[in-house]
C-alpha cells in the first residue's frame, strides 16, 4: 500500500489542496491506519500554529458590538408603524371602492347567471352521455338475448 507522507498531510490539514486530491486522501484514510496517525499528528500541529486569542472576552465583546451596530442600521431602515397602518387603510379603501363599482355595474350577477347556465349545460351533457351509454348497453344485452334465443331454436 502506498502511504502519503507527513508534509502532504500537513497540506491537507491546512486546506491547501485541490478538491480532487482531498477526496483521494480522504478515501485513503478509510483504509490506512498508518496514514490516519500521520493525519492526526498533522492536525495537531496545524492547530498549534493557529493564532491564540489573548483576550477571548474582548473578542466576543467586539463581535457583539459589531452585531449591535448592524442591527441598529437595519432598524433605522424599517418604516415606522404609522406608514404601515396608512398603507393598509389605503388598500382596504381601494378594495371596497372596487367592490362597490363591480356590484353597481352588475358584474357579479352576470357571473352568477353565467355559472348557473354553465352548470345546467354540463349536467345535461352528463345525462346525455349516461343515457347513450345505457342505450348501448341495452342494445348489446338485447343482441346477446337474441343470439341465445336463436341458439335455443336451433336445438
């Protein structure tokens, strides 16, 4: 089995390899315990080379201040509630006015009469289809009965 040397595992641990090579190394780790040990040592060394925070609470505080600044900026961009209420009132007024106009012109009554006409036509067509099917079924059964009667006459 070909083993991967420590320097290459260091490149892998510091994410300095391309994706294809990284996937090959990952697949190799599943089957090689020796390389797994080298990889773990490389990870430990890579971690020791990372910068250490001298004041972690100061770092956290500075991040939280930055988040607060971003939140304040976005809150300043939000429209006041007064404009939202006014906009909602305008929309309701427009909807009510359109409803009154449509009712006064008779559009709603025309729609209901058109729908009822359509429903009646559809019901008639459905009944005619059913009647046609029943008539065909009756004619088939009559032919079968006629054939049976003729067969009985010949015996």
